[in-house]
């Protein structure tokens, strides 16, 4: 596995972890109101999309490098 592929995989895992964290993060109160809110939920989908894009890029890089070796 080359360095570019490893970097894409590591970044993909990091962004997937960020997506999970932002989905489950909750704030106990907003100002004086004791309500549970989810202020980071808006970032969940973009982080998940970036994670999928990076994972697919790493798969594409790995497949293209294996294909060059077989020629």
C-alpha cells in the first residue's frame, strides 16, 4: 500500500469518526433553557460524504496501482 492510499484511508476514518461524534453530540442547555439540543448535527452529512469520497479515492488509487503492475 502506497502512502497516498494510506493517507486517504486514515483521513476517511477520521472524517467518519467526526461524523459519528457530530451526530451524537448534545448540548445540555442553551442559555437559560434546560433543553437538550444537537448543535452539530448539520455537520454530520458533509463529514460522512467526505469520508465516503476519501474511501473511494483510496480504493481507486489502490486498484489503479495494481492494474499498472499487471501490465
